[in-house]
């Protein structure tokens, strides 16, 4: 049942993004920023954690989860380091995921030999 719930919630998030792409003039980069900011704001309000526990990977994998991770890192770092935490908390919290994406993306590029579109 967890897989079905994750699939449905992740699919609803993706469907909402697709509707934004089709029905507005927002560029994909701006929609991605909107998702990250929405995840951070929902984390700040306190809504995201209960939602993520209920929805599982369907809520934590998309960009909403990344925004919430950044918010948690900043919140923790501000409590520990003061105002300096505003600048370093997000980097500390998101560094493992970003590093993993870069490393695995590079490994995939070595295996599959990508080519530029011509």
C-alpha cells in the first residue's frame, strides 16, 4: 500500500507541475524554484513533515522534499550558529543529495556515452 500511495502522491505533484507548464507561461526553471520554495514554506509552517510521513517517497523525492531539506538545515544551523546559519545551513543539509546526483550522473555519462543534440 505504501508503494501505491507514493505513486499516487508523486503522480499528483507531477500532474500539477505539468498543468502549470501547459496552462501558464512559467518556464520550467521557475516552476522548479516554485516547488523548492513551496517545500521550504510548508516545512516552516509545519505542514510538510506530517504530509511526508503519510505520503512517503511520493512527497520526499520531488523538489518539494529538497526545499524542506533546505529549510530544516537552515533552521538547525540558525539555532546552532546564529545568523551565519542562514548562509551555511542549506549547503550542509543538501550537500549529500547534490553530491550523489553529481557523482551518479557522471558515472551514468561514462556508461551510456551521451551525445549533444545536433
